[in-house]
């Protein structure tokens, strides 16, 4: 399987690379500041570093064309001024609909999940941490682009991410928040890779947390 990873240089993106390579997949790691990995390509089998800009149609087209699935761990600032999550996803979706593939597993935030009473997304609820409202809106806009597409998408709505390797002890819930407020970056990446491999949670938002 050939996988393109967006946001490959971030905390979750690096873990995605590790888990994809461990399965013997061919990995295309896409990023704007990826020069250090280009220099190490020759030491890593099945790995290609692609320098590009997620807002650029040609760069994204080149990265995804001929791959079997996309994993996205796009990040950015928390204050809403950085549109990488939303407009980056818009471009990825547009290029995937033109050139393939159909399968994408993308990382978002738990604020995108609906409140238990059905009154709307968590990030709009009273009492939701104010410092995460702007990034919640960005994630929600990314989710809207996915939902409007014909792609086989899964949107993984993560709580606070801890920089730690996978231990396999995590819980995934369909269309609702998981029981805890933290998840290891390694567990998050492992879950995303499993979803891509098994074609699970198609056209669904999922919650995730450590057990």
C-alpha cells in the first residue's frame, strides 16, 4: 500500500510514518519544512519526503496521485489565524476528488463532535474551553469539506495529545467523545493507520482517548 501523509513533520505525523513503515507500506511524507528528511531518504526504505505547500494544487496533486490512501495530521496555530487545517483540507479534498484516491483518515479535534443533547458541536457549547474555540472552528470547517465530498473519509476527533509512543491501550467511539481527555500521539497514529487499513468508520466522526 502507498500512503501519503500530510502534516508529516508534526508530533502525530512522525508517529504515522513509523506505523506505516512498520507495516511495510510505501510512505510519501509531505511537508513544507521537510528538508532534513529528504537528506535521510537513502537510509529509509519505502520512504519518500515530498517538499510542498498544502495550499498549492500542483504540490498536493503530485503527492497524492497514484497512492492508495491519505492520512492527514495537519496542524497550525490555535488562535484561528492559521487556516492550514481548513483550507489545507479543502485543497486536499479537491485534488483527491479529481485524481484519487478515495480513502482519507484525517485528524481533527474533539470539539467537532456533537454534544450529547444534540444541540450542536462541542466547541460551541457553554463551558467549552475558550482557548480551543478558534481551533475548534477550524477543525469543524475541515470536517465540512470532508462531509460534502464523495470521499471515503474518517474524521478522528482527538482530545489533548500527549507526546508518547503507542501502547495499544486506547478507546475509539463512533460519533461521540471517548471517555478520557488525553491520548498518546502514538496511540492516535496507530488508530488512524488501522482505520485506513481496515476501511473502518467510513463517513464518520470518531472520538478517541487513552483507556
